[in-house]
């Protein structure tokens, strides 16, 4: 991951190339991450799916096949 300063971000904001996430540092320490919107959305969807998987594994509700396909 490439790292740049806040000053660099301010000076080059209109023409940033964010093919990979860009770490922005302030006073020599990582402060922000700039990334492509499509990558961000993919990341958020992945996190949501992982949360759903975790919730489904924690759900102990089970029913038999007969109950699932009964007419009641």
C-alpha cells in the first residue's frame, strides 16, 4: 500500500490514481485511507455477507423436513 501526506492529498485530490488503497499520513502517522468507490462497496458487501454467515451459524432454530413441507 502506498503512503502519502495530507499535503500531497490536498495538492493532488483532483487527479489521484487509486488503483490500490492510498494511506494518508499526518505527522508521520497513518490517519486516513483513500480507495476507489467500487472497491469500498465490494468491501462493505463482503463484510455484510460475513455478518449474515455469522448470524446464521448462531441461529439454533431447526425444523424437521416433515414440518417444513407440511400443509399446516
